[in-house]
C-alpha cells in the first residue's frame, strides 16, 4: 500500500490532515507527519520515511512555506509524488504550475485522496480522478469535482494518533493542540466577501447539500472514545457556524451532550441566531464560550464591503444574552479594510467596548485570491495583480497589503485592540497611543493579550497556553523539547 507523509509548518494539528490520515489508514495505507517547526531538518526526516506520496494541505499564507521546502523535497525524495490540497489549491489552482507539484486536489478531498493513493499503489493512471488536476508529461489533466459526501457518519473519526509521533503532543495538558478539535458538520451558506465559502458553494452547485451534519449519536460516540483514550478537558467545535443547524438537532445535541459527555466546549456562531432559548440550551450542555464574527463596527464596511449582512442590534443582543447566561464570548474583528479610515476602525473599537467580549480578537484584512474582496481590492486599486500572499507571505497578525492613508495607526490599533477593550480604555487615550511609534512594544502587548484572551475562551488552559506561547516565541525546533520519541515507529 502507499506510504504518505503529510508536511506542515506549525505545531497546531490540522483537522484536514487528521481526517485524510484516518480515511487513508482505514483503506490500508500508511500515514505519517512531519512538522517542520519541530525539526532541525524536515526534508531529511521526510526522506527517511520513504514516502510514495508527500501531501500538503495549505491555506494561502502557508504557500510560501510549501514553496520554499518542496524543491528540496523533490531533489531529496526523487520519484515521490508531491500533491497539494486545501483552500489555496482550491481557489488558486494556478499553483499546479509550480514545477515541484505533480497534482492538486480541489474541494473536498476525502474520497479523491483515497482514489489517488489507490492509483499510486496499483500503478494505475491518476489523470482522470475527480477533484484532481494532474500534471503529466507537461500536460494538465483537469477533472470536475465529485458530489459532496452527504453522509458524514460514513467517514472515520479523526486520526489524532498521527501527531503523537512527536513528544510535544504527549505532554500533560497538550490536548489543546489536537485532541480538542471536533467538527459536527460541514458547509456554510453565508456569502461573506472575505471568505471562500461563496465560491466554494458555487463550485459544488448541483453536487449535493452544502450544509451537512453528523448525527448526534456519531459525535457522542467519538467523544466517548476520546474520554477513554486520552486527557480531554475542553472541546472546540470548529464548524463555520455551529448554531446554523436545525433547532431540533441543536436541542438534541445539547441534551445528549450535557448528560453523556459534560466536557466544557466552545463553538462558532453568527450573532443573529442567538436567542434566549438557544443560549439557555447551550449553557445547560456545558458551553463555555462562543466565537462570533463582527469584523467591523462601521455598518457600511461590515455589510456593503464585507457582505456580513449583520445588524448592530443583533450583535448587541447576542452579547447581552450570552452575558446573562454566563457564557464567555470572543469577537472576531478586522482593520485595514479597503477604504477604511482610522475613524472607521475606531468604530470597531467602540462596538467592542460596548459589548465587552472576553476576548476581542483583531486581525489585519488580507484579501485572499478567489474571494469577492480580492476582486474588489483589485478593481479599486487597493492592491495590484502582483500583490499576494502566495508571493509575499503576509500574516494577518503582522502586516496588511492594502495601500491605506492611515495604515501605521491602524496597525497599532490592531495590536492594542484586545487589551484596550479589556481595560475599557477611553477612545481619546487609545487615539493618542496609536499615533506613537511603538510598534515593537505593541507587538509584545498584542502577544501577551492573545495568550490571555485564548486562556479565557479555552477553559482550564492558562498554564498550557502560556507554556506553548513561551515555546513559540523561543522557537519550536529545539531538539531537547521536540525530539521524536525513540519508541515511535512509522
């Protein structure tokens, strides 16, 4: 059977890798992982594993990493096939022209990945596999996507053991890295301009239901298995919007989870669906925190440019009802949006100051290729055709590619947003601070605020988050922390 090596840069476990590894192993293939930040020489480690297939699942900001490591992998691993999937490959398929790539997988990869591995194993052609664009003898073979997997219960549970190859993931309280992530369903019907979901839904038009749910019994069975096999003190349901499920499903989930699992958890939700009945059920189930995307406090920016279609009244009511039932909440915000002024960005601060989230996450807008917002930024000359994360490696925490008049002040505001909300800092004070040339200091404040904010949203996690944050800033790849365990086998 085929030997697969997944390669990623950072230490946070990828649900896509755990899902693909699970289905690969179920079909008899061998799967391993190389985490570059835990390695002195990730290319050498990957080569020693003698892969038939080297696989990447990447978002757009991760592309520069793949671009830097793959030529070395190609040289070292010889005849191994190198393939790529994930959002970047799906919405920027021109990545197939990278010389080191043999194929890319578009869209949902569960069944397509297995077909590819089976073809490699049997020596059959890979050029006609649905979802794949395959490069063969200088010719591109493009295939349509297959229907979406309708019955999510037919897929295996995540393969979390793949990450236990590293000692990092076996330490006490390290389940925050990989154990705690779950998916109760797939798909989002929203059409936010900065998100890939609109184009993803168009890609699968006529190919099945976009929003699908696992059965409550299937989720509960996986959680019971997790409780038996490892330390699990907190669960993250990472669906795009957990609460867009039908009310009867949500009620059944909350009742069953509260009785049979009882582990604190957090979810994503859109504010407008949070009414008192739903929040009460979530509280009884043990919901510790809710994450909500606000993006901008300026209504025109939020709804016309970013296409959130979200009223301020819904945001304020959702925050009020969550506080009433003692559920913590995190807001997602962005600054440096196209055409944004500093005064508009301060409207985002004022909205957060009004609703007082436990964690005011703030990032810098990056218009990813393939989104409506990317096209808007191109059309209105906020970026050029040569501006892109695939080439520059922008991080939405460090810099923004848009050409804006008050960009420096907005970069400072992004770094100070969370701590200012927690301190209830008067706007006039914050306006003074963002004009000071202290970006390096503000970055330190931002990092400390992120650590504190994450610990508030993830229950019982302050010590492990602080520990991991310290290790992150002192670099992961020190062998005394993260060597392979000698007892591990590939």
